[in-house]
C-alpha cells in the first residue's frame, strides 16, 4: 500500500515536500525534499528508509535538499531525462511512461509535463485512487508560471492533453501551497464561480498548510480557471483585458491570456 506524507516547509516560497512510502517494506521516495531536516526526521519517525529522491524539475527550491538527504541515506536521484545538466548527481533520467517503483507495493508512472520548465516530470500513482505529484505544473486552483525556462504554449498542451485526461478522483499533490491566492484569482476571472467562492470562504477560516486540503481533478475542473477555458464568464472578463480577442476564442487563446494576466496579478 502507498502512504503519502505531505510536508509543509513553512518557508517563504510555501513549498510542499513529499515522502511516498511502501507500507510493506518501509522504503520511501522523497519528492523535492528541500526541507531536508524535516524530511529526514519524518522518515525516521515513521520508520521509513529513503531509498530514492525525485526532483520534479531543476529549480533550486526543489533540488536544494538533495545533497543532505542523499548523504544521509545513500538514495539515488531521479529527474527528467533532460535535466542532468542542471541537477547535480542525477542517477536516473525519466521519460514519459517510465515506472518508478518504491518498495514492493508502490508504482508511479512518470509523465513528461513541460511548461513550467521544459524538463518537468509529474508522477501518477498506480493505485485504486490515483494520486498526481505535480511539482510546479498544476497547483490547487492554479497553474505554474513559465518564467524560469518554460513556455506557456507547452503548459497549455500539458493541461489539455495530459492533466484534463486524468480521472475525476485523481488526488492532487502540488509543489506549493497557493490555494487561497489562486482561488482569489479564479474569482477575479470568473466572479460568478460559486464553487470557488464557497471554498475560499471555507478556507479563510480553516486553511492550515500543515494539514492541507487535498483536491481532486474533478474539483480542479470547477475551481481552477486554467481548466475553465470555455466558460462564458471567463471569456467575457478576459475580453476586457484583451479587446482583440477573437469573437470565438480557442481554449488556447483563453489559457494564454489567463497565464499572462496571472503573471502580474
């Protein structure tokens, strides 16, 4: 059985780190373990052995804990097959469809998910209720930026071709806690989105990143403006910022406009 430990780093970047463990063997995979002290301490407390480290992408707030974790555990380092020049000491390069095995009971399929960077992987668990460990590609109610070596058009393709194809019950484990700010952006773009308004009101009273809400793809399709590319309200509001938007904009037109607005929002 797969066990997921979400670790809130409490840093200025609002990173989440993850330990994904096999209940049968105690082997664990550390995902983007920036807060290496907390990751190592959590593994020790749970009786787990970190045997692998995976970086979803090459940015320093995701790779910065690699050295101490690997030094303490001897873990191997996995990342996108094209990230080796930017991630020191990478042992395994992953391409789309590769399977990462943790212990005897956990299998995670690598997805090649360019956009935030061009060497970004997400992991999709092969479990009864699937889980997506999505780094900085998909956030709760949001999408990654493309400033650090990525491309908005590639991010759009990742969203429509891969993320939107996931099953409704897929649980979302992102690389950062941005949910309240992202919900506010959704409402700025779609003021009549009642699902987003209700969730934001709920979280304003209860949000605790140490015990974070885990959304599903079904929820994201309701509250995440980057999935709501055909919403008349989203399109009408977008036209206020982009008067030259075609009379019937494509989903790609809408996505790129939203991503541009989110850059400075």
